[in-house]
C-alpha cells in the first residue's frame, strides 16, 4: 500500500473522489455524536449510586474525630476524607491534604486567583507585577489554560515528550526567568495524550531551582487511579515527598478529585501541599467560606472506605471505558495504519486519545466531523490561547458515547482525516 | 429601684462587692458554654435528616429539564433548585437565580474578588483603582467585613436605625463618592440586631443614584424564612423587582442559602441578579468550575418540594429556637430591666440578639464571660476592623446551647454586664 505522500496527483484526486462519496453518505446518516468532553457515560454514574445510600436513615453523622458533619466547622475537611484523598492522590501524609467541594478546577482557579490578589506565602501579589508567566506542556488541558489566560498570565508552550514535558526547557525557563511563576502538569495519563511522567521527570521537577521564590508546580493528578488495565498500570512518584527530599517542600500544589470516580458533578476535591502552603491557604480560605460540604465528604469516606475500595470501583469504570478506547484504537489502526497521515498514542488510562494529523489539517478535520454530525473538542483547544502552531492536534474523548456510537464516530473521524489530508496534499 | 447611674459611690461599691461574690461563685462552676457563632444545634440538624434519604435506592437522577444531575453540566444550577432558591430568597423570577455550592459566603467572596480582578460588567477592575470603599451598616456581620478587609477595601460605618441603615447617609455617600462600590446588607432579621428593612428603606435602596456605575448592593437575605413566630413575621420587599421598577436592574446582588434551613455545612446557596449581571458572572464562573453539586440541588428540590415545604420545615426550627431566644430575653429583662446599663431588641427571627452596653463596657463584659467559661463573639466583631467606636455592642447567639445552658449563660452574661457597668461607673 502506498502512503498518501507517495501518491501522484492523479491518485490523490481519485482517492479524493472516492472519499467525497463516502463523506456524502456519512452526512446523510444524520449522526449526532459528541466526543468533545471527558464526560462519564450514565453507566459509570449508575455504578456510584450506592454512594447516595451511604448516609441513609437515622445514621451517625459524626466523623472519626467527633465532628458533626452536618454543621459548620472543619474548614480543611474531616480526617477520613483527607485520608481517602491522600491515598487517591498518591500523597503520603493526610495532614497535608485540604478537602474542598465538588471540583478540583475551582481549587486551581482559587490558587491562581489568590496568588494574583494576595501573593504566594507573603510574596508580592501577581497583580502588582508587570509580567507573570506559566509554562504549559502541550498538548494540554484547555481548562488549565483558560484559568491562566483569564488572569492575563502569559503562557509559554513546552513540548511534551514520551516521558513528560521537555525538562531541559522547563529547567531553563524556571531557573532563568523570575516571571515564571507556575507550570500546569497532568502527571499521570496526561490530558490529552495519556502520557505518565517518568520517575526521572518527577525527580527533575522536584530538583528545580526556580528564579522566583513563589514559583509553584500545579500538579493536577486528575487520573491517578484511572487505569484502563488491571495488569499494565502506570504509577508516578509522589511529588510532594520528592520535593521535600530535594529541599523544596513548598514548591508544589497537588490537586485531585473524585469527579471521575464517584460522580462528575457531585464528588469531592482536594489539594495537597506543604504545611507552610496549607497554613497560608487556610487563612485565606477562612475568609471565603466557613466550611465545605462535609456530609458529602463523609458519604465518600464511608462508601469507598479506603484505597482498595476505590481501586475495586475503578475496575468497573475500566470495564466500561476499555472497549471504547480499544474500539477507537482498532479503527484508527485499520483505517489509517500505514497511510502516514496521522499518529496517536495508545493510552493505559485517563480519558482521552490524542491524535496528531498532518500539519495544517486539525481544524479541517474537526470541521468536517462537525458537518457530518459529530462534535469534537475544538482544534487548537489543547494549546494555550486555542492556538496550535502546527494545527495538528485533536483530542478524542471516548467516554460519553456508547461503544457502538464510538465505532461509528471513529470511522467518520478516520474518513475526515483522510479527506482533509488528501485536500492538504493536493494544495501543495 | 435606683438605676446604676443614680447610685452614689458608696452604693456602687456595695453593689460591686456583692457582684464580685456572685462572679466568684459563677467562676467556680466550671462552665463551658459557647454562644459565639450562629450555629444550629444538633436537634435542628436531626430534623433535616430526611434530606439524605431523598435520593435513595435506584432513583431517577434526572432534573425536570432532562439533565443527569450526577454528570457535568448546568453551571447555573438545575431549574427546580433555582425555583426553590428564588422562592426562599423572595425573588420573583427563577431565571434570575444562579445556584452554587454549599455556602453563600463564598458567593459573596467571589463576587468581590471578581470585581477586584476583572471589574463589574466591563468596568475597571478595582485592583487598578486607588481607593475602593464599601458602606457597612453597623452593627453588622463580621464575615462580610472580613471579605472587604481582605481585599483592602475601605469600610465606612453606617449606623443602623429601627427601619434599616441610615438612608440619608447611604444616599449621600453613594451619590457623591464614586469610590463607594458597595454596601453590605442583611435586610431581614439583620445580623446581629434582628432588624428588618422597612418598605421605605428598600425603595430608597432601589432609588439610589450611585456616582459609581459599578456600585452594587450586596443584599444578603440570609434569614428570609427564619421566623421565630407563626403569627408575627417580617416580610421585606423584593429588592430585585424594586430595582428594576426604579430603572436600576443591575444595581443589586441578592444572596441566600439553605445553610440554616437544611444543614449548616451541606446546604445549597444562590445568588439572584439581573440578566446582565448573571451573564457576566456566568462567563467568569465558567472558567472557575464546570458545575456545582447538582445532586445536592436535586436532593433539596425534591425534599422541600416548594416554599410551603420550606415554611413547614422552618416552623420546626422555630420551635427549637424560640424558647432559647425567649429565655435570654426574659433573663435580660429580669436582671437588667430598669437598671439602664444596657438595651436590646427583641428579634422576630434570625439567629442573634444584639446587646448594647454602656459605652466602653463591651470588651470588659466579653472578657469577664470568657473568664467564667462562656465564649461570646469578640467585642468589636460586629464592626469593621473589629473596632466598635463605643465599645458597646455584643452579639449573643442563642442557637447552639440547650435552653437550660442558655438560661445559665444569660444569667452569667447579665452578671458580667452589671459588674462591668459598676466598674465603669466607679472609674468616672
């Protein structure tokens, strides 16, 4: 079989004619598929319904340490929830964990916002600085980038490698530029590539010597227990301990949540950090709220009991997600294998498959999919400011549609990839 | 009976000797009472336990408009929760209500914070202004003042009257000073005095002509359905409609929550505002979070059903709170009536009794109570910066202790009032 690049103009034109036919046919099907967000399907949520039965009837609403979870108090969360979140996030010490409300994104937003208005642990508030920069491993999570953009923080692209962000570049920026105040990381099963940071990468993070004392690593360990396979799982090092060992205990904020463990809208979320960081955050948070929802914290702690409970639960999620991922990967391979018009990584966990098209094709592919009834994450969304310099990255989110829909979607996707690629090659 | 002020020095000294004896005796009791915060007692929380049974078993988790409440989505809240909160907050139109997480304080914090970092509806962010001021009706709610202090906003005391804040002063400041960007209000059963704003006061608020276009009334309707009596209830006008009628639809943010209706730590909270305000807030909130906890929203909507359900529930709260309030008021009258060393207002709802001592006595009273085992809200807490210029206001929170404890506490309190007053008069 010839790759597309090896085809003559005539061959490409013939190929295009055939693809146009197939595309017209696909458009005729009146599809309505959405693969734009990493949203659990209803079956995953059904599995967590027991959560809502946990605090049923006249049950004891007292936490281990005697707190009435229904009342005000315990700003940092009840200890059993702090333990559970520490385990999930791979953090050794539950006293370093602050449990918040139902989403980790707002914890990250608040962390950045607090730094803007009040500064980090006594340092100058960022709103008084001329320039604040964040490093952004790319492709990455659009909602991270939206937060930093919202606060006028300049974002610097850092290419991802198979073992994590390009650490030579990270080290250079962090050690030389005092306006670099943070880096967004999804260290395990990264969004969208599914890459897990190697031990060396984590250790190099912990060994960073920032020019800015208020530099923090924003370590969003969103997919810490979100494995697709029982026997082939990634496990990253505990960055909090590594930073402590390296003599930089304050350099990292770790984030996590149960949004994709229990319920997407009704989970609990947490942040882990050094004692000094937590004290500073607690002081500020005490102005913002009296406490977070401890009833939901208790519900989660009693339902999952411990990390083993979480792991068992996550196997059920994997059973639902695995066939969807495998369906997409199988069809990508069947339809695009050997054509050299795209590449992808087979993830072992997380919520996404990242697709690299030929340069300059991503927007066209997403648009063609849209016109045939399938919504993908906007092309460019995986880059700061929505600008993918090569216009080549597309994030595929297989969780929400059924496996059957996913198969249909993947076939349509590969068709659009082929068509956009042929058109691109014909332009040249 | 002579008032304290009518007593001769000898009479005061004799009185003091007797009070010293009583105080020593009280100290010997080893009391441990806390009346510092407006915290529900366990019995009130027990009454809401049915809430946790509402979503039991394999129940339908779909909202009226077809949203799966367990999943991501519906940033502004599900419609049944918006309706419920509109009813509770006395706001006519549920489409003007945005339902958030478990506390209204954080909504207010975020509203101020957003104004600081991004400005109000396109106006200059407050962080770029030399001076921002808030009007603070006093005595008032310490956590309101803490938010504005946190952001370096200058607070201006506005005296309360029996019908609400001194509106002559409010009108003068708001219309003449463009640096005045807000005013904190608890319009019904105010914290701590239990005063409800008269219709005229509400209409004068709605008719304000602010010098600053980004001036907003921060209308914390925290005790909207928190009546102590069935037959003698206050009802304030709907400020949102009044502002609309007066041609200033954007001038007010209304806040409310079920914290003291369902569960103090696990309720739902909401904000009501004009369409233009809500659009601006939603845009910003979409960066901060994907959605709030809709499962808890659904739980509340299904448990309370409607305003009648809430009213029935609040009667049970009143049955618990009323005897505590009446006990305190009875003892205040018995012990202090006619002595002219203090005054108080009999509230018809809310969570507090406000006590006015002789000038310069509040700190001394609170300290004496503390040394006898009873914690009150810090003297001064009801004023911005913790500075009560007359050192005379003390907030009493009768909800948490039992009625028996409350009786003991009230007796100790009146003893300390007498002692501090005698000491003060002897100084002169």
